[in-house]
């Protein structure tokens, strides 16, 4: 909401400085977003008189002027056709910046004649459209005066952000009222002229009383719709509106001045009377913005016998809009129901200054006065004769009152304010307060909805900065943990991943449909995505990480180790997940390590197991199984499961087809860890650990090399070995896998180191041999033979 | 051979031992002197045949001789071994300027780090960390927060809607309270879910992802917010002010944090206030803290929206607004991170550029703690 300082001062008698006013606005909740003085840019231009004008000796279209800008004659070369002796215009001396030309003037020779500045056109100074010649000011304009002072351009434009509850401040008058309440001046009540009407008022009626409870109108005949007065054009221009014609400018002006939207119909374009009714199915209207809108049933419109002429309270129709030739008009001043306006505006995706005000609720008690002011301005600047006023319907004037306890300012607002001071603040804002504190808001404050709102009013006027900070009472006792087990788990795995050299990324929660497809597709689709790339909620963290990997590779990264902790969005809910992508070199080439090595599936497995261990999962009890899914390399991926059904993680190499879709080549390893699938800690979270004393006797290590079928998984062999003597065997680990010379095709050699832990006495040779036999026998059940 | 001759002959070993050039030579000298048939050993054997008087005279001399030879051999052996070790080590010299394996150091994202900082600061004030779904219902995201369907504030939220909601509307199965129809536009629905699930008193913060259909230099369609909520008896705007002041002082680790509350409007709080924090200019950069306007310029930066929870919101959650009141606030986490750690662009937060992550990320062990300070110094 923009207005100028002088405009504000029409409504507020004040000695306050601009700074005080700006500060006051922000302090009471009308946040100043900007202030701009258009006159400042033209400060060096002055009112000047052309003393003489001679033909340029070298150019037919140029003249050599002698110009007086208050400091005596200056020679200026000028090409304007209207430049002549005696003309009073606007002069820019060398050094002045001409905004419309984007040049800074300097002394120059033009066709051999020295020119000391420039007489300017309106467009050159960006004060109007005129560029046929230089600005012509009245003959008595005081020569030497800075042009902005003369033209009233030294009028700062203030831009205030109005919160959606304050419709009353969408008019300059309402802003003045708020400022007056803070003590920054006295509110000037609007002058409501008495407009004598002749003859019957226009034929109007209401059918849709819910959408348009009140419709007042007055006709003016025999007017002339020309250019609006200079002061009005200047103000509208200053706030960024384009002056159009007197009738249009008056409605725009009053919308900003008093927050009162109006509409003016060209009487000649109407057939019969006007009715506020529901739109009918299939009706359309071309609005003043030139677009045609298809209306749906239930929208409130103003129509005549033939067509719709106004999307009620939002935008008028083009057909009956006023033009230069308009002579007879109907001025509409109505009250449209906020909810109906909001629904229609949302449905049509059409916003306007009128909609903004009506949907926030205009002052229902200001219909007669608003109409009188509008008609008065029309008569004043367009002439003509006004009819009587027709009033259809009744605006909703009743205001609910609230029992208010002035102590609430302190018990809710934290600021003790004497009751009488509160009464005075409320009164200055237009509230009525009875002796027993029944408070009724003024008709323009339909946002007030209970005592808490009244607290806000008194606090914001008294000064919210006066509220003293009060320590929040400390919860007695020792601070309790405030994170849930799930949150603690996420923190742990995040820092564990970072400690393992992975970099945490945060990627979009939405991906493209194509990216989601290999992971089962997106269960949730945005109806209004920003782009097709960000359309469905991710079913996996990997697409986002792969896109980030691609960007990193494109930037020349030799090694990418990214992870993310975030949610997957599946049909059954949101699942906390950790994703890892490993791409490029697992190890850089080095003087010691030799050649670089790329990531393989076991790097992914190492991450998966390490992060599961950090998460507290029983990693020794996990089963490695296949079936990681379509996104993965079918032979180099797996799942880590707790029991056959609970998948805690997927890991391995990604499928080349998936990588191709992400423009990645080479091998990329990945892990996805399902944080909500992890079992809760057993033992109810007690601190006590199982009893343990390190064994007194030293463990014995024995190696076994087996020949096994190539298809036998290492895990199956090791499980058999471990199970051969559960009391004695505390560990078994594959330390070598070999195929090739000496191993027949279809077989492989797998070497296992077994750890045997004696308990109360050392193993005898016989005991060791017995255990070894059991191990060999157990392995044999898997098709393994001890290598000779 | 006289005793004296024997002894002086044996003494002549001593310089040979001292000059022995190798362990082998030293060993042969040892055998000559102290071996089974060594000259010292032979001399010792003569003691048994001596008369007691003679033995008393010769015994100590012969033993002393043996000892001195033994000591000389041991000393020379140690010297030769040390020289050999020194020579070996000298031969093993490596170029210590060659690079060691680079440490495998990952990073924690600034958003996560700041979330941990917030949790730590608010834990001290007794606030638990609450969470809620990011895919929300109309009711939780809007209606329960006193933002009815036709409220102008809804349009300001630039909501991402889901086709599921539209389909449910078309099919007539839409349930405002149960149909997950949009991406939450703020973390405020967690207020609602918390009040529905817990009995007051309530003190929570709710950090998380939020979404608005907005994309330009300072807005991303996904961003992070933290919500704060206190519901108790006798809570006032004064408590809110203190809490925010305390939080910002702890977060920026400066005592000269100056707040400016501006009356504002949020449908779910009343009274409402936007909170600006003063900044000053240090080395050409905006730094939170200090008094704006004092030397070096500065100004106010909007960091928070806040207010007293609207009685209608409390009532919508089934609590009696005459009994319970409290405050709520919301704050951008990405923005907090930028203000504290000096990033000047939001977009790289979500790009995953490892160069950016390495530069602005945090070491795994930099866990924010109250005792160690929640921030990580540059």
C-alpha cells in the first residue's frame, strides 16, 4: 500500500517529521517497506524563463536560447519546436542527471555553438508522457525555484505492508487514524459533502443477498469525462498508478484514499436496470483487464437485462466501462460478502485492489458517505446532474461486543497499562467502551474477534517494545532428555556417516516421475509443481543424491561420497531413511597405494554395516540376502535383514540402466538404510550391560582351506563352520578366496580362520582335533572339502 | 711363570677388547679370556691348588681381573651394538615430507548442525523436540490454525497441493482432517498435533522441512523452519520476549543481542509480533548483535514471527483457552545458519556441491553441547 506524505497529511494534522512517521508506522504494526522521494532525483532542475530564441546558424531545426534560471542569462541550444522567448519551463544545468535520457548533462558544442544545459520535456524528467516539446509552465512560475518544489514532487512516497487483517489500513484515512491513536497528530475526519439529487435514483435490485447484502447507486447525467485534475493525477502517478480518465481516476483514488472501492457504469451501454445476482452456468464476461472469464454458478455478479457487467467486488466489465464519450453514468457503492469474494477470486485466479479490500471486509457503515464523496467528485470534475440515491439491501452493521478485562493486557500481553489509558487507546481507534468494559469494535474493524485482539490493540499502540522480558520458569529438577529415541538415532547415524568420510547433502523432497519409477514410483504427486523435475514425493533418497552426484561429476569431482538423512514418502507414510552414494574413486592413486581404485559393492556393504552398527543394530545377526530391487545391479547388490522379512538396508552397485537415466557412467555404489525398521533397544533402555569378564586363557586360531562349489555363498560356509561347536568357536572369518590354477572349474577355494576360546582349561591336542573334525564335517554338508 | 706375569699377560687383553672392531672379534677375545679354556678361566682354576695364605692373597686379584675383563667386553659389546643399530637406522631413512594418506573427513550439513544447536539450546529451557508429517491435511495446516478456506492468508502461503486431495474432492471422499492433501507450508501444524496428543504444560520445538511454491534468489520450494510452542498457565508476551532473547543470545553466543518486536498479524497468534534482531557491520559484513545505528551503521533484520497462541487454536485442540495460554514462534533454520555462519546465498544449501559442503559443513565430532558452546568457531 503506497501513499505520499502530503496525502497522509490530508487526513492527519501533524508536526511530526517524516522519520517520526515512518518509525511510528513500523512500531504500530504497519511495516514500512520503503520510502522514496521522486523529487530528490530532480533537485538540480530549476524553473527557468527563455529570454530570447534565435535561429541556430548551422541548423534549421535548432534554436539558440538565452535562458534565465535565476542566475542570469545562459546560452542553450534547443531543438524543441515550442521553444520561444517568454516561455517558462524546466532547465537542467551541466552536472544534472536526466533520468529519462540516462545522461548527465555537460557543457557541449552543438553544431559549433556552445550549449550550457538543457530545457527538458516531461518524458525526459519522467514526470509525464509529453515529449512533443519542452515543459511549459504558467508564466508566473517563480524563476529559479527548484522544479520539484514548484511541482510538488518533493512528496515522499511511503510503501507500507498491510497485514491481511487490517482492511481499514488499505486506505490512507485508516493509516492516519492509527497514527493519530499513537499521538502522532490529529485525525481529520473525511468531509462528506451533501449532494442534492434530482429525479429518481437508478433501477437496481438484489437477488443474491448473501453475496451482495447492500447495493447503493446514484446516477449522474450530462457529464464530460476528460483528464482528471492535476493533483489527483500526480498522486496516482506517485503511487505507481496510471491516470486514465476522471471517472476511472476518482474510483481508483477513493479506493486508496478511503479504502472504498466503487464502480462506474456507462449508462448508455446498459439495458434496463442492474441486479446483483448469482452468475448462471455458462455466462462469461470480458473484464476491464481485457481477459474473458467463464463464470460459475454461485459467483456474485452485477448484470443488466442482457449481460453481466461486473464480477461483483472484483472487477468491472469492459463493455460497460466508461470512456471519453461517456455522458451518463451509474456509480455503484456496494457491500460484497468477504467469503464470497474470496471464493470467486480464488476460482478465477483474479486479483484486484477491489478484491483485496472486499475480501478483508470494507466498512459497511461507509456506503452512503462513500457514494456521496464519489458523486461529489464526479460533479466537481465532470459536471452533470446527480439523481437521487437508490439503496437496495442492508449492509451488515451489527458489531459483536466483547466483555474485556483490562488486566488481560498484563496477564496475556505482559504489559500493565492503566485501565483508563486502555480506554483512551480503544476510543481513539474508534472502539466504544462502556463503563463496565463491554467493548464494541468500530464497523471498520471486522477483524476484531475477542479479547485477545483488544489486548493486541492496546499493546501495539502503547508500544510492544515496553513489554519487559520475563524469564520462563525453569522446570524443576535435572534437565530431562528432550530427544526421542528416533531423533537420537538420526543424530548418531548422521555423525557416524560424517565420521566415515561421507558428506551430508540435503536434496529436494520431490523428484521427477521418471526418477521415482525405478524405486516403485511416487505415492504422492504435486498438483501444482514448480517444474516436472520436482513433481512427486521421493520414494527413495537415491534419486536426489544421484542428481547431486551428476552435478559434482560435471564439476570435475574425482570422488563423490554423499549421504542424506531424510524421509521417503510412501503410501503408508513418511519413513526416516539414510541414503549413501559412492561414485568415482574409492581410493586416489598414491605414491604408496599405487593405482586409484573405484568403489565396489563391498565398499557399499562396509558403509551399510558400519552405519547399522552405529545405529545399534545387531550386525552379527543380520542375514545378507538378494532382491535389492530393480534399481540395483542384480549380481552385485543385496539386502541386510533381521530375520527374513525385516529389511534394514539395501546396498551394492546401482543398475547401469538407472545410472544412464541420471547421466552417470562408470560404477556407482549406494546404500539405503531404513531407520524406522531398526529394532528398539532391548532391555528398556537401562544402563546395565551384560556381565563380562575377559577369559583368562588365550584363544587359539586355526586355519581351514575348503574347496567349495563356486555358487556356495561365503556366508553359508562361515555359518556352518561357526555352528560346528558353538561352545568353543567364538569367531570365523573368510581370509582368502581363490579360483584358478589348482582349483578345478566350478569350484573355489575359501580359507577360513576360526577362533577357538577355551574356558576353564586349555584345549588338549585331542580336543582341538575333535573340534577340527566337527568343522570339516559341518562344512562338508555345504559341499565343502578340506583342501589337501 | 710368576703370578705377576700371568696377570700382566691377561691385562694386555683389555686394550684389545676396547679396540675390537666387530662383535665376532670381541667374541673370540671373550673365548680366549673367559671361555672354558680361556686364560682367565685357567687362572681361576689355579686358586684351588693354592695354600690358604696364597689364595687369600691371589684370590681377590684374580677375581678383580676377571671382572674387569668381563666389564670391558660388555661395554665394548654395547658400543658395537649401538653403532650397528645407528648404522641400520641411518640406512632406513625415508622422506618424511611425502604425503600421508589423506584423512577421510566427512561433513555434517549446516542445516543439521543448526538443528542440533537449537535442540541443545532449547533442551536447557526444557523444550522437547517434536516432529510431524510433512504431508499434511488442510485442517492441521490451515483450519485448526484459524486460517479458514477463504482467509486471505491462505493465498499468501503458496501451497503445494497434492493430486490425492483433488481426487478425493472430486470423488466426494475428501476429509479436511484426514485427507493428506498438501505439503505443510510451515511447521505450525506440529503445534496442533502436539496439543492434540499431549496434556499441558507443553514446551516443544519442532524443526523440519517446509514447502512453498516459491523459487527465486531468496526462496526455495523447500526450506527448513523451527517452531516453538509453550502452553501453560500464566504465560505472557513477556515470557515470549525473554525466551526469544535467551535463545538468540545462546545461538549467536553474544550478550549484546538487541531485539525489536513489531506488531504483526498471524491468524494463529494474538497478539502477534514479528521479531527483528539488530545487526552491525563488521569488516563489511552484516553481523548479528550490537546496537544498530551506533558506529558503523547496521540495522534490523527480520528473523522470527511470534505471538500468543490464539484462543481459537487452543480450543480447536480441545483445550480450554480460559485455563491454558501460551506462545508460539517460527523461524527459518536456513536463514539462521546463513546469519550465523556467513553464507550469503540460500540455493547452494540444496545443491549437494561437495566443494560447498566441505567448506560450510561441520566435522562429525563438532557436536553442539552447552558446556562446550553450541557454535563452531571458524
